[in-house]
C-alpha cells in the first residue's frame, strides 16, 4: 500500500493557509481535511481508487511537532526525509499518506488517500477504445476549464496496427485528425481535444491518452 502511494504523491495533495501553528492548523482538524482530500483528483490503478491533492501552506515543518497539531497528525507514523517529512496513517474513512516538503515561507503538502470502503471499480474507458487493452493507470481532474482524463493502456497488438485501428475507430466516431508525428496523434471533436501517444513497454504496445472535454462533467 505504502509503495503504491509513494508513486502517487508526486502528483497530488491538500493544505490551507495559516499565519502560525495555532491558527494554521484550524483548517486541518478532522473531518475537514478528509472532505477536502475526497474532492481532489481521482486516480485509478488496477481498479483501486485514490484521491490526490497538492497545495502550499504557511505551516512549517516544526509545526508538525507543535502542541497545536491536530490528533491525526500526532497519531501518524512519521519518517524524516532529506527534504521534509513523510507521514502515514489511517482513519475510519481512509488510508492516507502525506509528504511535506519545505519551501520558502512554508511547506508544500502532497497527499494521497484511499477510502477503506471504496470497492474496486472498473476504469471509465472511452467507447472507441479496443476492449483488449489492459488498463494501467487512470486519473480525472478539472483544469483550465476542461475536464481532463489521462489514461495508459497496454496492448498485445503491434503498434502500427493498433494505431491504424484507433484511427479507423475515431474517424467513425466523428473525430478529426488534426496533427500527427511518429509517436503522436492529435484529434479534435466539437469542444474536445484528444492526444494519443504511442510507445513500447515490456515488449508490448503502450498507449497514453489525454482527453480534454469542455462539455459534460467527468463521471
């Protein structure tokens, strides 16, 4: 579990702002920090759902040992890092991991949390994607006015035939090929943008997709 979350914290976290430990911790009393984390970016790895967030705060590293720190911080397992602090713990709702890195004037918090009662779920797959692909990673977030879906897949099919198959499927679905290079296809449709990046991975064909949709919210 911890090894998996270590892979995730580079992409996410949660935090607030405060002028000192006394009032800076006020925004992080349970259950507020859990609710904020659960509104973060959603990632799925092999059917398991995680939430990740990142934010800067004026809390300093020494504030994590301060008497004003909330109980969930005091009860956490703490491990010193060369650049900060790694905390992990579990509440009634989730397992969580928090990496705190010192930055000028405060700290940067990178969070990852996995709800305990959240069953394994299938990854939301685009309708035009071949069903034979093995889902490796999926994340959803809102950014710059777009709902952004990022996913990676592995296929046994050779890269050339996989790319041709996807082009046929996307053209049939009304997408227009806007730009192409040896490892990259860019497609557009109405208020949607799609980037497909092709590569080799473990002797198989790898596909990484980024879908930006300004229409409907992500499911």
